[in-house]
């Protein structure tokens, strides 16, 4: 059976979860706890040496990178529900949106998410405990991110990434005011991968996202949340409790 | 006929050029001059509102983003030469490498490339001429990059991106010391997209890349340069003359 290693249904971990539920595929859930740094443990790094979730294990194959996992599921498990357009031009339109979320939108949201929530996870640790945790992280950029979560992100980085979030939400809204889905005519991995990052924006960033300010975006978020597969996912897979905002 | 709008055979413009030559597809070459900011002219922004090359026009379809163009060519024009693995796991392995070059490797190389070469293109302009050029750039981050090319990149950014280049070349070399191609067993878009950024590293970054320091990387670069399609591309499509290094 397919095995998924992930956090709860948010951000990158939500992408393969949504794809699996949408396609109705059975899979073994292996839930890691970010607060315990479980993705940096030796047992998990034996599966993904980069110490990152999500990971899909399909027999002998270990598939990494959330967007690539979604594409793999679509390639390897064709189902009645297809999450990729049939035409080459449609596929390209989908990929432009999944590339954009991976290169631009997810990074600015990640900085602010870490600033607001991840700091609380590590501030209770002693310096020695924290250094021990950081030593186990295989990617230097991730080590830097954990340190910044503990010590504080530079103010100019926070401001720049808030600006990019505003740009991102406007770009989505402009498109979604004119189109039902990101690729016109079909719910695809472009919607799944962008929804995984955009869900909850009205709560986290009400200055940028609301029914008044971004009607297309909010309509699209609600429309995705009403899908049976999405409701099933949220009912069956619990979200992390991130604690109070910093 | 397919129409490609691009700069010369380097960086992102090289990706579709290599794919077109490798697949033996006929196409109309539309060469833009970056020194004249031709990609920010109104006629070109009517084709790609983001003012970026490369762009592929195929009848009514306008395909943007270099890696996506390569995927589109593979989807729409299946040829005897296939540049994508047949298995789902092989496709995923390819996408991990094309995702990585787009998210990590190309950005650090881009900063240093702009620092070394692009500054010369804009330093001769008057302030008024330069502001006029910047006003025509649709993406704010690109405006910032042109300003930095003129005024100088922050030293900590240059140092951080040099560090990332060293990390990138080591990652490629570690893999290429053990494997002929990035996806074992087949020359794919992973090789094309990474070669487009890695070509010439021994000249530009001899402190990180050489036959002694990165034997796998240099062997792979030479092996790609020896391919008939690659030789044909370099013979038929002239490189930009970037002038002396800054």
C-alpha cells in the first residue's frame, strides 16, 4: 500500500493529502510531529536524507517534493477523477501555476508562518537542546530558518515577504475573478497546490484577503472547501495545534 | 510553425533551444536583445505580459516559463528522441532535478551573473534613461534586480549566493560522480535544464568547479557539449557578447 509521511493538512503536506483523497486512493498515514523535530530523526532521514516532509513511499520508490508527489500520483494512478488537463497547453497552464506557488507564493507565506507560529515551538528549549536539534537538520537553509524562528526574522525580510503575500493574493484574485479554476474549465493540481498555501488567508491576512477585497479568491477557497474529498480529508486528518500566534 | 522568443543559448533561454534542437523540431527564431531591454517593449509584453523570455508560440497557444516550455514540447511533439523517462518514478526523479534548478540553483547563479555582467549594460545610461527602462518592467522583483545591477548588489547577498553556488555544484557533482545522467540511464530534461545553468562554471567559478574538484560535473558538461544537437545549437545560435566582467 502507498505510504505517506507528512504533517497535518496544511501547506506542503496538504498537497498530497488532497490529491490522495480526491483520487480516492487508499494509503497508510504516517504522521510526523514538527514540534518534536521528527522529520530530522535518523529513522526519517533514512527515508528522505533531506529531512523534509511530505514523502510518498510506493514499494521500492521514494518520491519527495510535494508537487512532484501529486504529479506522480496522477501519472501512476490514473483514476476516474483526473487532476491534470488532457491537452499539452492545459498541462502547461497548470504547471505555470504549480511552479509559481513553489517558487514565489509558498516562500513568503512560509516566512510569516514561521515567524508567527514556529518560534513558540522552540523558545521553550534550552540553548543546548536547541543546538542539538539544529545539528540534526541536513539542509543549511533550514538550519538558518529554525534559528531565525527562535531569534527573530530580520524586519526587512518580514516586510518584504508581507509585500509578496499581498502581490500573490492579488494575482490569484485577479485570475479567479475571471475564471472558476486556475486552469479554466477544470479542477487540477494547480488548484490543489495553491489552495494548500492559500487556505485560511482570510483569517491570517485579513488586511489582504476578504470577501470584499479578494472576492474571486474567497469564492474559490470556499468552493474547494465544499468539495467532498476536501471535507473528508479535514474530517479524517487532524491539523496541528500551533498554539497562540506570536 | 513554432515560434521561439528568446535570448542567446545561455541560462533559461538555452533550455527550450536545447530541447528543440535535441528533438529536431523546426522553429522560427525570434532573438531579443537584453541590452536593448527588448523583452520589456510593448510589442513583446503583448505576447508575454510578464516581460520575460523565453516564450514559445504554437498557433493560438503562448507557453511561458522555460522549464514548462520544455515539458510542453515533450508532451505535444513526441519524437523518436524522448527527453522524459517512461516510468512514473523516472518522471518524478526528473522533476525533482528540474524543480531544484528552478528554485535554488538558477537564482544564486543569476545574482552573480547580473552582478558581473548586467551592470555594464546599464551603467552607461543616464539616470533618466535608466528610470524610463525600469518603468517598463512589469515585475517589481525584476525592477529591483535591474536597480541592483546598476547600483551594486548588497555584499551579504553576493556572499550568500556564492555559498549557494558552491553547494549546488557539489550536489550535482556528488550525483554525477555516481551516475552518467541526472536521472540514471537516460538523458532527460533534468540534464538540459541543469546544463543550461551549469555550462561554463569551470570558467566562471574555477574556485568551485574544475576537473580536479568536480570531476563528475565536468565530465557531464563535456559529455553534453559533445552531443550533435548541442553542437548544432551553439553553431547556429550566437551567444550574447556580454563584454568584460565587472
